[in-house]
C-alpha cells in the first residue's frame, strides 16, 4: 500500500475480485497501506466461502443465499450451490462484497468450485477429489488456478495475464476428505452427539496442503434465520495454520439439523463478519451500493499506533521496537530474524510467544540459512513471479546495460529496485494480485505489485529473491481532513514537518522484497524513494511458488488488530551510540 503514497488448489476454486482502492506530506494520498488489507479481505472472504460450503445434507442439490454483514451492516451476498452430473459433484460458492478502503470503494466478487466423485461412482484407480479451480478477476485482469488430482500428485495450471504456468507437485500421502466428504463427517459426528469433530482436508486458498480442521461445540442459542426463530448449536472452527477465530452455527432441530449452515461468524479487527442464511432478494440487495450508505472502512482500523515517533525514518541506521500481542490465547508472536531484522523473545507462556524485542539494523544483514541457500524456489518462475517472461527479461537486461560490466549483484539489485520504483507510474490500489509480467505491462499497482515485480526482475539476473509481508512506518496529522471520521492523508515515505499540527506515528500492513546477495538477505522496498529504511517489521516471507498458495501469508492473519508496539531505541550515528526512548 505504500506505493500509492508516492506522489511524483486444491479444491475447487473460482475467485473473482473486483475492487478499486486508492493513499507525503500535506498531500491527500490514496491508500497503499490497504494493499495488505486487500490480501486480508480476500483471505477472509475465501475462508468464509470454504466454511459456508462446509457442511450440507448428504449429496442433495443445494441453492442457498446468505446475507454478509460486517459489524452488523449489510455489505454483500454469498450464494452456495451443489450439483450432480453422473456422480461428479460440484460445490460452488459465489460472494459479492462492498467495503471502503480508506476513501475508496472496494467491490469484490469471488467464486470457488470444487469437483469430486460420489463414493459409489469413483473409479477404482481415481482419487475422490477430481479438481479445483481458482479464478480472480479484478480491474480487467484475470488470474486462474486449476488444480487436478491424479494418483500420487497434483498438477497446478496457473494463468495470469499473458502467462500460463504448469507445476507438478507430490500430494501428501495421508488420508484426507474432499469437500462433500468433510461435510458428511461433520454431519455424522454432530448427529451422534459429539462435541469435537476432526477431519483432514485441502483448501484452495491455502495451496495444495492437507490441513487439520477441528470443530468444537461451544454452546446452544436461539436465532432468527430468514424470519424464522430456531434453536441452533454453535461450533468454533480451527484450521491448522490459520490463526483466525471462526464459528459455525447449525440448526439444532428439524430436517436440517447439523447439515445446513445457518450462519458463519469470523472475528475481524474491523468488526465481526457474519454470513447469515436469508433469501436471494435480501442477499443481492445487500451487495448493491446505496447513495449515502456508509460502508465499513478496512484500512485505518488496522493501523498500529506508536507513543514515540521515529525522528527521521529515512536517516536512522537502527531502531528497536517492543512488539506485544494483545490476545495470545490463540496466536503466537512468531516473528522471523531475517534480512536487517533480528528478534529476541521477551515473554512466553504455554508455548506461545507473547512479547518480543525487534531490532532493525541497516548495517547488519543476516545470513541466509543452508536451507534457503539451496532452495530453488527463490530463483524459479511462478505464476506471480513469472521471471521467465520476455518483457521482464528485456527490462532487466536494459537496466543491466546501464551498469558497469564489473557491477556486483548488490549494485544490480539496487538498480533494479530503483527501476521498479520508477516503472510503476500509477501507484494506487486498483490492481489485485497482478503478476510481475502484468505489472511490467500496465505500470500500475500498490505494494504487492511493486514487491512481485522487483522479485521477478531480480530472478532474471540469477539473484535469489522472495516477497516479504509485515508492517511499515507511516505518519499523519491528527487534525487533517477526514471523511466520515476517517483521516485521508498518510505519509509513509518521509517524516512530516514539525509545527504544523499533532503528528501521529503508526505502522500499517505492507509488502516488500528481499534479495539474497553474497549469502545474506538484503531488504529492498520498491515503493520508497530510498532503497529501504528502518521503519519495517517483518512478519513473514514467501517465494510465491505456485504450490504455496496463501499458506505462508496466513500467519499474519492473527496479528492484524492484535498488536501493540513501542519504539524503545533509535540510532542516527553510523559509528556512535543511539538513545533509548523507554
């Protein structure tokens, strides 16, 4: 999201996302920070889709509509279906959601499909799961991911922009349930009176990984569903590796007891997200923008405030931040030591890290591990980091020609970062998860597009690269112009002027790039006018390989809205001491 502040599969899946988003000093800017909220919102909606399709009566055709609300306000619809053609069952979920990201309206449409054999129709040599598909359309750009299950492996075919990429990977040799199989397992356990139900499955939004899902009955209540009062049971749902609090609600009486999902609940920092069984007319009406309607805002609600500001973020050599979880009951603060960041655990309880001291020292990059040095994913093309694309190869070659033949890899990396910064001319949030080749052609995007473009350019020059997700330092005036109580101007790239008003220092969610040079990871941020600064907190990294899906990013989900941070030290003399803040 930083970028916009610069003035100057397995299981079926189709996802269609359509949104528009928009973030220097006194300038009113559009919101690059919300690029990571773009990721967060897509994850939340994808998870909601998977859960809402989660349990349905055994093999019946389905045609259900749900109204989606955030903090009690209608924001969209969810439509789920199940169909059968000759023993091939397809589960489809389509979602349409409207929200605000800063001062921009974001309209997102998602659809996921999952195809599997009915048990009695399964050929002896075929797995139950047949294929999944994941398609995302956004701002006239389309990203597709098809996953086919064949004995012992999966075949992933991704299409992004003008590129098609095929990857084969082994499927875990363990028993797991297809979409309808998992529904039946839940139904049988619920009807049998079990309070805990476990199964293993594969979810498209997390990539081709088998994950454990545990549903725990937490109580009973009465709720109104499409105008009818009914007794329901409430179940907390935990998906391994996904630190998001989710619950499912099922009828506790009648023909659809334990089978038809009545409501899905997800705790989000910007308000509870709920999808409640309703009817087509009501659900579709919730997905239509009404003049004067105030939709939930998903950007500034995610900011992490600081009590003490970084005096000059682009001139500091080192800072230390104390980072603490507000709620560590279901989340651990597993921050990595990598690049310029080193982490020391300060508080731990019940095996979960609750507090850590994070040091960002631009003079002390950390060495890559032996595993990272050997990982070919950091140099290989993928659907998102499609470094084999001719346009990317030619662009990088053009940059390389401007340098001396003796230029080292670090010099090349810096030159490519500056090129990526300048090449993206439209720095806003109207692009959703575009591949590097698409960004190269459209010259548009937010921090996610800057990150994947730079990673791909680096790989064309045989420089291992990966994408980072975390937080970036921003400043804004406390009394600046607001829209419905929401401030519209943010400065992530340089400190604001003193004496013009109270300055708020905060961290917002962000993405950038790391390059491996001479055995160490060097952080590079293509959204800034400088190569990098100390105002970054690294939460995780990803090679963006096709087989990863979003899994490596999911650790961030439980941190959004769950962090407190304090600046404890900053240093501006390259050879001298700094000063403590606490």
